[in-house]
């Protein structure tokens, strides 16, 4: 199992019984703490498995070293600090078939963070889109 | 007619380029914001105390036709799997019976939320002023129809192909009998559609969807798969592929009001009320469904809650908005207490009232008791020993003449229903964040379980007048109520609900219940204002 | 084996887990009735999949006709207004759950149709552009009529689309709610197709304006759509009864004004001006119009006008609504007649006799399909005469 602080069982999640109880009810954990992470849930499918193996953990493994990907039966659970980006034009080449950003969205099951599309690119970011950063339209 | 300069230019351009040309969705979408116009009567029918901005954007840039194509691809995969491979392997009969029962409730109750969200997003589509924002809400309106149909399809599939069709086949009628239904309506029905439009958006999108759909629709698929159910992951993970746009809609609702003065006055109160409203029901009901409605366990519910609700929703959505004045919900401390204990409290009551369900429930086994104690130290002392006593009295056997509701009466543990959340609670037994408080208003007694709901009621009692099941059924005999509300199987006498899922166990009938002479009493008749 | 599973293990495929499950599953199903929604009265001989997936999703109590639940709402609007209420419409019925889409479209079937239309649209545009067919469009038709007036019609469709928001919120039945949202989406699709055509033309014809500025100016300030705009504004935002919104939009304004503009103006005239592009889009709009007509016909005629208890009363209200909305629609058409002065006259096509014949087709269709079913007396000749007075 990954030791990253972004992994599924990191921190308190690795504890059980009384140890979990004590940290869970600790005074400092009675308010939310700002997090710069993003979470993505990708439904397993023929295309998504390629994106995970050959794109995110393959050619783009260096894009964001904080990215953790874990197998949760029906879906891949992804967590990273900052952002995760998928260029669907590049994925289309990997798959050897047309694959638009909306084809990618067919199997994106959940997002925690600000997710958006622009052209062929899907982005999920911890930035506050629309507040700190403007959302852009496709340019002609 | 003379050829215009433009036509000549087009002709010239074609002379060098005959490349096929089309238009993509985002090329149309970029004009959407200009589709509206100002006119005197242009105001929403669903007012809000906030002012929504005219320039709010949509994050996914969909138009109607691309939306339809994307959804259609999802459907080809989902229904293709259900109608092909899952039918071929007889998947519905390879699900653990406990989980088969759980899906009667989970799928139908999720359907209620999805269905009401059609109306909720219709209201938001009406109240938003920015066309892109309207467009986002509109796509959600259609999504919610999809999800209603999908949830229905899960029950339909289990009814048609599964091991116990009763309950799956009539959930839309029999769901109204028992103690979980009115709370469901508060949180997933009326809470989404009745109130200030932005308040409803916060309930539906910022809390209901961005927070609780992750455990409800994503994490549930792990529990399903562990218990042999591949039908639910196939459908629910596809449902959730739409939810990310809904979460974005909720976030954009906040973006649209972020610079409005009203936000600094009201947003934190509305957010806290929405968080408490949603958690008050979801936290115990989901925890109960996962842990008590499964054979194989994935992880303790409190951990699932801590990950998806506290760390990720709290930190990534709410925490990040701190610089815009959004605060940690004041009710979080009580919510965390509920996430640890309230589902155990609720199962006690749900099992006590099992004849009013549309599903079969199962007492924890010795192995499960051990698992509960390891993960929730103190469980055996508070709950396990009660189950041991009920089992010893033969609560699963119709010949025993015993249903656990009788134990509550014998031991003077009255069950109340919180007027605001409609969630039942037993003040003398519960370890979650519930304590009794009572008010009299309009000639009627009202019980409450917590500060947060009590405050909502004190400021606007006219919004929460709904009678509860004990008031509705008062004085009526239990088997009579069940028969009237169709809680029986196709033989006309065996109950849909049962207190076990053993394949060798005897099934209870209306006659077995009638023999108990169990008559509903309204506990509010024997308390007075100020009681605690 | 234990009950705590290792991450990623599945009960269907892990042999030990599968064995535990198999031992717990009953040998025979515990109930013989495996038909979901068996208690629903089918429209046809047997329950359709559409009825199984849609009917009784609406959780209304029994004091709203057709509801299966009991009691009050668990949360109301500020001040106590109910979540849903009989008072949101003047019409009455014995069952708000009675409506059925004649095409039996639940969501998957609805989006499948539209997805096919989109895929074919993409292929059509590619062949149209590669073929250079744009060269044959008359420049006046293209630069003035398509840019300004088809562009402005986008706003009519967009306004009507928005009129479905409150109706999809307030209506009292599940099949109704789904149908209303779907016919609403078709209207915004129409608006988007108009802009899509203009974007496409801008790609092929250098200098053709893609911007919505000129069409919006025409819609908001021009004379040709003045009464249409005012009518659409009233349907969208000045009408509170959700049935009246649907009736005024789909049973009066659109079958008269919408049908004339789409079918008798753009569709009929395009080919005379060398335009094979616009009919491709208008025909999709006409498909949506005919599907909508099936839906609204079922809602208003089969369910409400023929209701055993309230049919006569409902017909009286519907006739009163016609009295209110028909004159505005006639005015909208009268204003629209001004468009014929903007295009070159083609004898037998755009002259007065041809326009009159086109109006007769539209009004006669409306009388047969919309007025007669509620016994509404209408003098179509007089209405056509009023409309024609707008011809310059």
C-alpha cells in the first residue's frame, strides 16, 4: 500500500478501534480543515483502464507526483494535490479511436474539487474556478 | 442576382479547401450566455433572498445534442451490461440475501431524491438569470429523470430476476408504511423543492450531491460488489457520472452569490441547516444499510463518513471556500457523533418496527457482533446485549409471539419522532447526538431530538407541521395498518417484511401479527411541553 | 471465511465469498409476482417498460388526485406554502398520474433519438461543406433572412424553452414532469440548432457574422417579432398556472406562430433561395413539434378534457385560455407578415395568395387538432384576414 498522505488508508484511516475513536473525536477535528487536494472517481471501463495504466501512471506519471490511484472494486479512486488533467486528444491516439472529452465524462463518476472542460481537456483543480480564476470559453 | 463579396470569398475558399467541416458543442456553447434578453416581467416565480449574478458560467459546456449523445453512450454500456452479461450469469440470484433486501430500500429511496431533484432543478433553472447557469440546471433536470428511471430499473431488475421480488416490485407503494419514509421525504423530497431557491440548491447540490452522493452512490458500490451484487455498481456508478455536473452546479450557485451582501449574512446559516438536515437522515440510514444490511463488510461506516464527508467534502469544498467567508458547519461536532453511533441507534428502532418495512431485516450474528465491537468499542454493552435478549425470546420466529417493539414498551423506552427531520429516536437508549425536547404549539405537542432542528422549527414552525406515523396510526392495530397499506406478498397473507433472511426460517403472516394485538400509541400524548 | 473483505474482492468472482452467498440464497424466489409496478393500471393491454420505470415515482399524498402517500409535507416554503398543491392550476382531474407519452419514451429512449440526430447532423454538415453546397444560397436570403430573422427566431424558441422551468417544478404527476422537461429540452435544442447553423455558415462564408448581436437586436427592437416577443415574455414569466403555460405555448402560440415561421416560411421558402441547409435543421424542429403534439394532446385532451368528473369544466377553462392567447398569437403573425417585404417576391411562393394559402394550412390544422377537441368555435377566415392586414 502506498505511504502517500493522499492514499486511501492514510492517517486516521489506518487506525482502528479506540485509536481511531480518540483521533476522530479529538478537539482539533471538530472543525473542517482546508485541503488543497482533489479526488476523482473513474468508473472502470475498457478506456478508463488504459487511461489509468498508460496515461496517468504511464506517459504522464511525472505530471503530478502526488497522484495516488487505488482499486476500489468497481472504480479507480484518485487523489492528488493541486490538479489532475487529461488531454483527450492524446488519449484518442492511445486508444486508436475518436475520444472526445465528453466520451471521457461517460466514465468519470465523481469529482471533489473544481472540474471543467475546455476543448479536449478535462481538468480537476483545487483552484476556485469562477472566483479566483475565470472559466474560459473555447476560442474561435 | 449578383454574387456578394462574401459568396465570392466562400467560393474562392472552397477552391482551395474542400475539407469536411462541422461544428462542435463548445463552439455553440460559447454563445449561450447571449441567448437571453432583458424585459420588464422577467423575474423568477421562486424568489431567493440572494441575488444570483448574470454572468455565472457552466463548467462542462454542454449543449442539448451533445448531452444526449454522451448520456446515450452511458446507457449503451449500462443497459448493455444488464441485459447481456449480467443476465447471462444470472447475477441477480447471486447476491447475498441481506444485500438483496438492502437494495429494496437504497434504490427506491435514492429514486425519491432523484425524482424530486427534477422539480428542484426546474426551480433553479427558473430562478437563475445567467443562461449558462440555466443550461447547467436544465441538463441536471434531464439527468434526474435518467436517475429516477435508473433507480427504478434496479428494483425492476431485482424483481424480475432476483430471489425475493416482494418489496422490489411495489416499493413505490409500500415505502409509505414504515418509520424511514417521512424522514426520507424531508431530506430528499421537500428539502430540495420547498424554500428559498438558493437554500434548496445548497441542500440538493452543495450538500446532498457534493457530499452525500459519494457515500450513497460511490462507496455503496464497493459494499454491493463485496456482497455479490454487480447490478448496483453498473447502474450507480453510471448515475454518479452525472453527479459531478450537479456538484459543479451547486458550486456555481455559491459563485453566483459570492459577491452578494446577503451571502455574508445568510450563507453560513443556510449551509449549516442544509448540512444538518442532510446528515441527520443520511448518516444513520446509510450506515445502517451498509453495516446491518450486508454480510461482507468493507470498512466501518464511520471511516467512510470521515473520508467522504469530513475530510474531502469538508476540506476540499467547504474549507477552500473559507476565504469567501464560508465557515465550518456549526453542527459538525454533533454530526460526527452521529456518524459514530446514530446508525446503531436507528437499527434498534428499525428492527423493533420491522413489520412496517417493505424489506427483510437480519439481527447481527455473533461474528458481526465481534466486528462491531472491534470497530465501535462499547457496541456490545449498548446494543449487542439487547439483540441477544431479543434473539433469546425468539424474535425471528412467528410462534414466539414477540416483536421487539414490545420490549421497548415493557422496559419503558418510549420512541419519539423528531418533528423536523422525522427521524425516530429513543432518548433513553441512544448514543448519537439526540436528546428529547418538547414544545407545544397550535394545540399540538411536538418532540425534537437536537438543537439544530429545534432552532429551525422555533423560527419557522409553519414549515414543519407534518404528522408522524405514530400520530397517523394512533389507536389502530398493526396488522390492519399493514394490510391497508399493501404490506403483504402475492399470497395476500404473508408479510413482505420479515425479521430474518434465513432461507429455512418461517415467514410471518398478518395473522401472526394480529395475534400480538399491537395497537399504535402516540407518545406525544403522555408528555408535556418542557419535558426532556 | 471472515466477514471483513480485502479491498477489491468481489462476491461474484471470489470463490470463497461466492460459496457463502450461494449457501444463503433461497432455492426458489420467495414470491411469484416478479412484475414491478404490478398495481399500476396500464394504458395498453399490459404494462410497458416506460410505465414500470416512470409511474408513481411522484410521492404525493392522496389528497392530490392519484397520490399514494398520506399526510402533510415534511417541509414547506417559508410561510407554509406546500411543496406541491392542487391550487397551482385551475384545471382538475381525478388522477394526475394518468398521462403517458404516446412514444413511451423514458430517458434512455429520449436521449438515444437525439444522439442519433446529433451524429447524423455532424455527418450531414461534413458532406454539405465538402460538397460546397453553400455556394448556392441566395446572398440576401443568407445574409439578411438567415442571419437576422432565423437568428432572431432563436430567441422565440429560447423563451419558450424557459417557460418549461416552472411547469417542470410545479406539475403534479411523474409522467407529466418527465414529458414537460423533455419537450422543454427540445425547445432549447431548437435555439441551439439555429446558432449552430449560423456558426457553421460563419465557418464557410468569410464575413458571415457568427455573433448573436444582430439577431438579438432584431428580436428585442425590430417590428417583425414585436408581438411574438411580448407573447413569449408573457408565457415565460407572467403566467403562473403551469397548465396555462403549457397550453398557451404548445396549444396556441407554437402550433400557429411557430408552425407558420418554421414550416411555411423557412422550410417552404429555403429551396427557392438555394438553401438546402436550413431545411435540415427545421425538419428536426418539426419532428420535435410532432412528438410534443402527441404529448400535449394526451395531457390536455385524453387526460383533462376527457376526465370523467372534470372534463366539461376543464374544457371551459381551456376555451377561456384560447380567448386570452389567440388574439396575441394572431398579432404575432400579423407583425411577422412584415418579413415578406424584406425578401424578393417569387410569384406563387411569396405573394399574397401563396401566403394566404400557407396561413390557411396552419389555421385549418390548428382548428382540427387543437380547437375542435375542446369544442372551441373559431372563425379562421377572419383570423387570417387580420393576419394578412400585416402584409406590406
